C-alpha cells in the first residue's frame, strides 16, 4: 500500500517560488512505498492536494497527482496488464448494459481496444513537468511577447467521460529565461491528457509556464467544442467554449492583454 501522505510543502517551497528544474525532493527516500525503486526523476507525490492550483508544480512536477496516478506511473508490466484487463472487464459490462452481446464477433476485442484507447486518452497522468521541460529553459534577454498559438488539444470531460477538443494559445513575456517552443505543446498535452475541465486545463497550463519561467506574465486562451454538449444534453453543435487565464502583466495591463488577444485571433 502507498502511504497517504498529504501534500505539505511550505509556501516558500512551492513551484511558484522556485524553478521546476531546480526543485529538490525533501521527502526522497522517506516514502518507502512501491517496492523501493524510487531513484531517478520520476517520483511523484503520493496524494492529491486539495486544489489543482496549489501548488501548480509540486517538487516532483506531476502537478495535482493522486494516489492512482502514482500507482499507474510506477506500475510493473504485470500490474499494467492487470489494470488493462480490469478496465476491459468494465467495458464488457457497459456493452451488456446497453443491450449488446459482447461475445459477438464484431465486439469480441472491443473491450481490450477501448481499454487501451482510454489509457492513451489519459496518458498525461504518467507525465510530469520535470521531464517535459528537461534542459529546455534558456537564459535569454528577449523581453517581448512570445506566443505559441493553435496548439491542438484533445481532452476528456471529467463529468461525462467524453472528449472535448479545440485549440490552445499560450503567450508569455520572458524575464531572463525562455522555454523551447515545442515544450509549450507538450505542457498542454500533459494536462489535456487527463480527465479535465476546460477551465482547469487553461489555468494549469498558465500556472505551469509561470512556475517554470517566472516570466513577466503568462496568457493562455483555449477554445473548444465539448461532445457532452454537442451529442447529448442541449445538443448545440456550433457552441464554442472559450476560457482564459491571465497572469502578471497580462492581468495587470489591458494593452498587453489586448495585444495578445489580437495576435491569437
Ligand atoms: Zn461534460
């Protein structure tokens, strides 16, 4: 069993205050769970803090991890196979419950296929910011707005377990450090490939960039279409949901925010 140690990092120890790359792991070696092999960079926290935003980046970089996420991340191949079999069984139950015959030819392998797909849709639980950002923060005096726009995002609504898809735009104003451009897409991908709310996804991406770079400001805007709205419920096929998270200069200065919004349009 995993020790259920609540996340208790002093305020000065949070990712907000320190660069994700240089975060130390004060609890390393004291956890003891998971059969020992905890050396190396991938040792996420064992329990989920109360809020997905505090701290935005914990010292292991997993960001709002749960006990299950840690178990999944550290699973042996046998445990992973067992997990997939258990998940397949649940899909078989779903097939029965909707009035299908899981033993007919067309559906025989569907539970296993869907189990694999579901694990792929949520592979962000196995990723952490520390390894994503790895060696891609560069010292640079550039202090003008940098924008990476139209990053495609595929995520899963945590209320209905159906997809929402769209695009995310990330902007920031550096203060001494820049991040390799491809990393923004990878950060968005990490948070998107978990069960999400669009609001939380947007804010988590913004807070991660802030924690990693300590820039003058961060802006994240996401526009997406939710299948739970399109295929069920109100069945509004053209509705787009737009969320934004503005930090630092983007929150304080209307002009900066407007420049960003103009450039991502
Ligand atoms: Zn939904």
